C-alpha cells in the first residue's frame, strides 16, 4: 500500500485549535514562567497508539494549569467540550478523563487528561 502525504503534527494542530476554542494560552512544554501565564494548557504527544492501513492513532496528554481548583475545572470543561467538537481528526476519544494531579508549586493546580486521535496523512 502506498501512503502519500505526511502525518499531521498533532501537537501543532491542537495548540492552535485549543487556543482558539478556549482562549487560554497553549504550549508544548511546561513554561518556566507558569505562575504568570496560568491558566494555560500544555499539549504533549505521548508514547502509544497504533497504525492500521493508512490511519494512525496518536495519544496526547492535555495538562491544564490554573491558580485555583475552580479555575482548573472551568478550563477543563472548555477543553472537554472543544475536544468533543473537534473535527480536525478522523476520530477523537478521551481515553483517560481529566483528574487532579498534585503539582510541586502549591500556588498552582493541575489536571491531566489523555486523548486518542485518529488521523490520516495530509
């Protein structure tokens, strides 16, 4: 089977999409000035997934940072709605729903969720 095109850069695609849909700053790495840029979303492609024929599944962690627990969950809700509505991939699945994860900086709160994104070469 010949496959033409390239796989999408899922991090780059989600950075722009989530920023547009949620209004929050988006990054691919946790910024060093996190306290000043929060609330924000960190998008990271993680190991896992599989390919079948011309389609490939990518796994992505979405980490939401904010200064209060309530603010984290407000932004998580926006992210979850955006991901359900996302039509940039063939299929979007929430494989691990968002959960609170302790963070070393006690001035910030963090929640992490994992998504599976099915895509074809573009």
